C-alpha cells in the first residue's frame, strides 16, 4: 500500500516545478501520448526525476508528466504508463494515480490501446469502458489499507463514472465519432491471449482485452476520483481473424485513430 510520505514527497517535488493545481488527471496509453503535446504553458517533468516514480520501457511511452491547461481546464497528464508485465509491482504501477489526486485532481481520464473481442467492433474504433473484468488474480489494493487514502472495501458498482460516460457519448454523437461501449478485460501480458483464452473472455462478457487500466481505475476509485475510461481498439483479438498479432500494428492503428481520439477527449475536457 502506498506510503503517505512517498506521495507527499512526489507531490512536493512536482509542485516545486509547477504551481498549477490540476483539476483533471490523464493517463495516455500506447501511441496516444500526443494529447499531452496539446497542453498550453506546459511544464514537462521526466518520471525519473520525480521521487518514487518508476520508468516505463514500453514502446510508445514517453515517461513524462506534463502539467498545463487544455480547453480552459488545468490538467496533469501521464505521457506513458507503467505495466504490471514489465515487472513493476501494482504499487509502482498505481503510485502516479495517488500523486495525481494529491496534486488536487478529482477526475481521471484513463486511455489505452487494446484488442477487440466483440466482433461488432472494428480496429480503429474507440470504446467507452462501461465496466471491467479483472482476469489477473491480483489487485492493487491487496495489503494493509491506508485509511487516509480510502476505505478498506471500496464499492466497485460504478468504477467508470456514469455522468462522465454520458458526457462522452453525447460529444461523440455530436461529432460523428464512432464510440463503442463495452467491458474491458485486464490481462497481465506480456504474451497476447491464445484463441482459447479469447473465447473464454467472450463467454465471461468481455468486449475488449488489454494489459493496463484496471489497476489505475481501482486505485482512483479507492481514492474517490471520478474515472472515465476510453480504449482505442487497435486490432481484433487472437483467433477472430486468422493472423498473428504484433505491437507494431497496435502503435500504427493507435496513430491512425489519434485525431478523432484527441478531438473527443478535448471536447470532453472542455465540458467537464
């Protein structure tokens, strides 16, 4: 469980570099970090400089915390995230969420690139996360509970805030952006799922599968943040099409979806 003094040290270091008090936090996934470049009057802090932060080695992740304004709102954005599959503990993976909250944010937008399981979806579509399934057998809140951060047994009936989901749906409709809705399944990775595993996840009710997001969302909800989750569906999951999967394809399709993704998020932020 995160140490209050570690959170305080990270917060104070960031505040020494940027005096902006953020309203909204963002975690930008594979190939989606460009949104951070849209921030005005931005202060960019490499993760390695921030006390107790780790450094992601994943391709497409820039390892920078960016603080600035976007559409009149004060934002702190993670340009790149850590993944459980890289060997980080879930405490390390989710530590930045605690710091984002400590800086003052009360809302968190989490994005990712992931595989589509629902065959009504197409690569390049965006998907609003309505709920999730944790398939990893672990949880970021295992261990002693820090009562200062949240309750021992958090409610997970609405991890992804309904009000924010409705806002995103309305904006997508107004702007003719295809925004699917579905259940995100968290797979530890780094191996992509087998065809049999994808069939299992479909039976369980998963519409998409990826290797991130759920731990950050759980810690955010534990801390009382309102969460909005949006996935970029970069490929059909294993076994749906008769072709192998590659991370290069994930990055490429995420890049193709970038403009509509940025348009959607910017307008959501504007109306938040």
